[in-house]
């Protein structure tokens, strides 16, 4: 009803403005111009244009009554202003005022979920909204379930440094330590992402790590920005205590100590939640933040977190940015403060992108370009030269049929690396995605999404295998959206138990378009034997691509010429992208010699199609976590590539006229030699 009242009032004001107020502009006489005669066949066109001021002669300019028209326009501007509620009006304020923070009806029923935040080692917002700064030398309980003892969350500081060492979570009988460099320990032992144990899960998504106990506690850590969001279900209402408060919608008892006393002395409160026996707490080490409006740092922070022109403006009326502004002043890191604020906005249902300057991709020569900018990589370009590197993502369907095959992935990656090196392609990286009934998830290697061949097996060790239905196309799409470096060759290799659906759904069309547009080669290793019709092949058939069949040894078996293949959607994607399809069981042949031959054949085929593109256009984008990624495609033989590059950035100290002339001439000279590249 409130929204309808607002819209009705705005409609009434605008209607009055159009019908009555604009009519007053007739004093300008703009409605008196007319066409007198229009007879183009006989060459007769007559138009009468009304001049709002008289002209005594045509040999000099007329005298314009400036004061008269200034008063008219001033009154006109005043009428326009009456339609707009205030100078800081934003339609998003109305939208978010009436839109629920969550679109899930279960979240509309109290007690509601609680959210608390820890940012920049010292900035805290409790579950009940109290904001304060704290920094220490020891280990402090952030929050704890006092009733059922389902979890305890502890923040460990580095001694005498006032910065976080790690976040410690005790839940489901496990001890999880999360470190700022994306490494994690489970029960004191290093472990890669993801980790699953009963209901508890820990995974990495872009720049975030996400821990879900399965019992109402979810912790999201934006590690590059040092921001942690602690979410609890309504089940824990009134059951928590710690530095992050009591979660009972009251702030009067936020300073409740570990022995259940409400105190006024903040140092006594902080010290009561210290848990290390080897450290003596010294109270609060956080110093006050000085705000000087003339300071350069203040101006930079205010531009993003106070200005009405900020990209964050749609959230200002929903979440007060004051704490993020203080973090910006304290750390002199506008981007980290911005992400702290965006996390708060997300919990209110406001999803905004980070500032463009906070999303920085890396060009081939180690320069950076920001979100929205486009670069061209070409031997004819004086900006960036092509690079000879490849990034290969393995996707493993976590079903029992792949358990034995994954033991040979390390050897396959090693041979692929050797073949790429022989072809002059170096500095290569590898990634791993597993998918099961819960969806697809990235497997890290030393905490990283992409690492070199020698570290690949670290990610394989965290694979688990269960017999449930999976979504293959979703996993392929996640791999296609990986944070590839600008200009590299991109390969995706799917290790699959069975075929994909024959239905070419919207999701299939999306995956197909993504693979083709980004020039990604897609290969399949499938637990499926190749058969030439009803005949038994003379020897093991390893695989095929669009032009040939691959067998264990050279053969003159003519029956292979008519060999068919599964016509499911994944096979189509592989052949359309210049990829291949191989029998994954060949990696586990009984004879080691045959295993070696199969691995050599597959790795040679993958390297053969890993040819660096001679011309690419790359755009910098942010993923859902704010992490930067370069999205590259092959150049077209069109004017659009030239225009987009010129329009986005000028990287040379020339005048605009010189830049246009130079690059346009380069475009004309090179156009004859540009190839139209298709997948």
C-alpha cells in the first residue's frame, strides 16, 4: 500500500507538470513553427520557423531579451524540482524500502537470522547492530552457543602485531583453522578445499571461503579484504554470547562477560572472553581514527562511501556506511572497505558491484586494467603481445566409476605439461572442479584455484565419490567461468562416468555459446568403450575427434572408418570446440605399457589443439565474489574491435587526433591479414 501511494502521488505530480506547467513554455512560441508547402516533385518546400525574438534586419544578430527568458526557465526549473522529492532522490530507495531483504518466505517469520561482521582486524558489528573497534594480542571468543554447545568461533591475533593470525571454529567435533592466505587446517593438519564431514562443509568460491556447520552457523570469509560475515539461524536467538554480543535484539547487554555479568568497562568485557592460557590480554589496543575532511585519504574514501554519485548510493538508505568509512580511513584501503560495506548490503537484499578501480585484471605484460576496460592482444598491436601459456581445468564427476581413473590424473597432467612444453607453451596452470549431488565445487592446490602441474595431485586428494545424480552442464559452465589469465590457451577436460542428456536445453545453449565465444577447447574422458557397429574391434579404441580415430597401436582396421559415437550434448560440445572424446578406462589398462601409450596419446591430442590465438580481445569483469577475471575472445575482422579498443583507453602520450590516425591506419594495414577465427 505504501508503494502504491508513492507511485500514485508521483503520477499525479508528473501529470500536472506535463498538462499545466509545460504549457507555460508556449511563451517561447515553439509551437508556432509549421510546414506551409511540401511538394518535393516540383521542388517546392516551404517552412515557417517562429523565432522567439524579433529581427529588425538580417545583417546582424537580434537582440535577445535575456532577463525575460531567464525568468521563464527559472520558473520552469522550479516546476521540475517539485516532481522530484529531494536533491538526493533515488528510485532504488523506494524499491528497497518495500522489498523484503530475503525473497524466501521462511525468512519472514521470526526469530530472524542474525548477522555479525569482523573487518580489517579491528572493526566489529554485533548481531544486535552495535558497532565498535577492538584489537588485541591474544585469542578471543567471537561467539559461542551457550545452550547446546554446537559451535564456538575464536579469533586468534598475532602477538604484538594487532592483526589476525587465523579464525578458529569448533563445530561438529572438528577444529577448523582458516588462514588469510586461503590455507586451512582440519584438526591441526593442512587440508585443501573443499572439506566435508557429515553436515559440515568448507569450500572456496572465488575470493570467498564458506563454512557451513549444517546446524545454523554459516561463516563467509572475504579473505583478500579481511572481512568475515557470521550468520546464525533464528534457532540461536538469545542463546549466544561473546564479543559479537548476545543476539537478543537488545544492545544494553552487549557487554556481557564470560561469567554472565553486564559490565560498563570495555576492557573488562574484552579480557573476559580471552581464551589463551599463554597470553596476558592488555585490553583494547585499537586507537581512535582521526577524520580530517581536508585529508586526501578522507576525500578518496568519501567519494565511494559518502558521495551521492557513488556506486554504493542505492544502499545508503538501507545500511549506514559509517563503519566501512572508518575502515577506509584506518587501513587506507578503499577497496577492502567497499567490500565490507557490500557484504552488509547483501544481507539487506541490495546486490551491488564493487567500484571499477577495485576490480583489476592483469595484462600479459603485468600491467593492470580495470572492470569494463578492454585490451587487445596481437602481434600487430603495440599494447600487448600474445603469450604462449595454457590453463587447463579438469572436471571430475565424483562417482565410484571414476575413483580408479583419478589415480592416474597426476600422470596425465605431467604428460600434458611435457607436451605443451615441447610445443613452446610454458608457465602453464591447472585447476580442478568436482561435482556431485550438492553441485560443483573448486578443489584448491596449496589454497589456490590454479597451480602448476607438480601441485595438481594435492587437489585430487580431496575428491570424494558417491552414487547420486549430478549436473554436468553446470560444472562445465563453472569451469568456463574460471579466472583465466588474459591471453592464455584455455582447455577443459571432463572426466565423466556416463553420457549427458540428449535434450538441447537453454543451459546447453548457454554452455555452447560460452565455449565458442571464449575459444575454449573441451575434451571428454568417459567410461564408455567405442565400438565399430556390432563388430568387435581388433584392438583397443582409445578415442576420436572430428577428423580421426585413435587406437592403441597403428592399425589398418577399415571398420573404424564407419565408427559412430554417442550423440549426447556433451559429445556435441567437444567436437564443436575442436576437442576430443576418449575412453577413460584406457588410463587403467592392465599392462603399464598400454597405460603409458594411452596417456601419451591423450596428452598429445590435448597439446595439439592448444594453439595460442594470434589475436584476442579481453575484457575485465568481476565474478559474484568481486574477484577479477579476464574474459577473452578471438578477434573479429570487423571495425568493432578497433573502435572498442580505441574508445576504452588511450595508452600512449599522444593527442586524440594522433591516436585516431595512428590506430586507424594500423587497422587498415592489418585488415587484409586478419583471420576470421571460429570454434
